[in-house]
C-alpha cells in the first residue's frame, strides 16, 4: 500500500468529517448540540487532513508544521468548546426542549444544596 493512497484515504476521511460538522451546524437544534458537532468533526477532520500532508510530502519542514498544527488543534478546540458551552449555560441559554437531562445544572444544584 503506497503512502500516497494512505494520504488520499486520510484526506477523504478528513473532508467527510468536516462536511458532517458543517451539516451538524445547520441541522442540530441548539447551541450545545451544534457546538458538539462542530468541535468533534472539525477537530478530527482537520487533524486527518493535516495528517495526510505527512503521507503526501514525506518527512520534512512542512510535515513538522502540520504536526504542530494538529497538536495545537487537538489542545485548543475542545478547550474552547468547553469554555463556550459553559458560558452559554451560565448565561441562561436553554437546552433543546427534547433534551433528556442537564447534568451541569444537576451538579450545580447539588453543590448549592451542600453549601
């Protein structure tokens, strides 16, 4: 199996993840679901696309930059999504009507009861 073929597979998977993330932004009902779709899909999709650079170009300066970008995205994207969702919850943005549970609110209520 050639490295170019692996590069094309990773590129295709990355594009598919990014596409599903875009569809999730349009189709999902509330900010929390949209944020989850955008974060998971964009993080994995972009990481796969950047990883495909390694298989297309081989090891070199471009690959090191791509790997550093992957590391940066894997660290910052989930952290930013957590901060945005926590800020949205604290500012009173309601969950979708059909959401089953709100664990963060339950945890906050439990902490207030103990205090």
